[in-house]
């Protein structure tokens, strides 16, 4: 699971001593990866199994602007970038939860696979409308 160690470092100031705590990074073997793909952007978030965010990436962070953020190529790069950030925490395997109707759904997953992520479970949580909107009342004459 996750290990979190703190180290203390003492700095001497001219007037008093200041104690600063340093945290070592968490080591997580398996994680949960959320892919949110809209028509305008693609976002990828890695969390540990408790739901605490480890890292994230989006098309804007990678360097795409405007309408190019919603493209398939941008989503592939977002997946690669997010997994490169997650590797610093020791992530090797992840459950992927996909949400949204954008073009970058499969491409972000492809980018994660290119980076070297092992996928254990793939879940689609895209909301589907049912019932629809009720029609307007008929006008009385």
C-alpha cells in the first residue's frame, strides 16, 4: 500500500531554531486512473486506492491550446504525460474509469498503454440520459 515517512531537519537561524518536516513521496503499486473526456478537453487523474490524488494532466498542461485540446493526438499525449508523472510514485498497475463522450476516450487509454501501464479493470461511467425533458404546456387559445 502507501508508505509515508517524515524526516526532520533542523535549521539554525540567528535568533532561534526552526524545525522543518520533509515528507518522502508515497510509493503506490496499484492506483485508480480517471479519464474525463469532453468535446473540448481530456483530463487524466491518478489516485491511490483511498482516493487521494497523486498526479494529473490535461491537454492544456501538455501544451495544446484552443480547439486542438479536444483532438485524439492531444489525448494520447495527455495519457503518456500522466503516466510519466505517476511513475514517480511507483505506479505500475491501475484501474481505469472513463467518463465522457469526447474523442479522447480510447486515445488516452492508448497513451497510458504506450507509457507502460498495466490495466487491471476498465470501467465506463459515462452518464446516459433517460426520460428526457418534459415538453412545454400547450398554449390555451
